[in-house]
């Protein structure tokens, strides 16, 4: 993956940060995902899906209480895909808009290299390092 793709990932994450500033909740899997997003400068209304003791539908209800739009940012593995699908369905059934676009774009760029959100900061740092060594590939 080259520098252009890194730039697009950062743009997607900045877009996500703008969503957070407007009170849009972000559904993530766990604490390490939240820590990773905070390392990238995204600090917002995170709702953890795993380990909460709540059913997915209850999590969806909590998310839609604060916004008509909910960003789903689960991991890129089989479990994350299944969670995204189920949460999206639940959010739609509650009359809100599940936003999977950012997840899809990021996943499309990094899926061959990483499988989870918590690995994004390390992956981005590695790409920045490679660009520093090999020069700008614009």
C-alpha cells in the first residue's frame, strides 16, 4: 500500500472525526479499538459492542437515542463483519441511518494488511515510515 492510500485512510479518519464533533456515535468492538482511535486523534461518543453485557439490539437503541446517524466501525474479520451487519439491521429497524461507508472504505484499503481497528495506528505509522525511507510516491 502506498502513500496515496495512506492519505486516503487519514482523510477517512478525519471525516470520522468531523462526524464525532457533530454528536454522531461510533460503534466499536472494544476498549483497544477506542484507544487506537484516540491515538489517531478521534475522541468522541464511542459505544463498545463487546463486553458491555447488553444485547446488540439494546446497543443499537442506545446509539439511536443520541443521533439519527450511527457510524459502525467494527473490525474487518468475520466477527466484525457479522456485528456490522446485525447492528446495521437493528439501527435501520429503529428508524435511524447506519453509516458503514467509512468502515467499507478503510476496510477496502487495509484488509490485506490488518484485520482490526486497534492495528490502524501501527499500520499508519509503518506506512509513514516507509514513505520517509523510500520518498514520496506521488
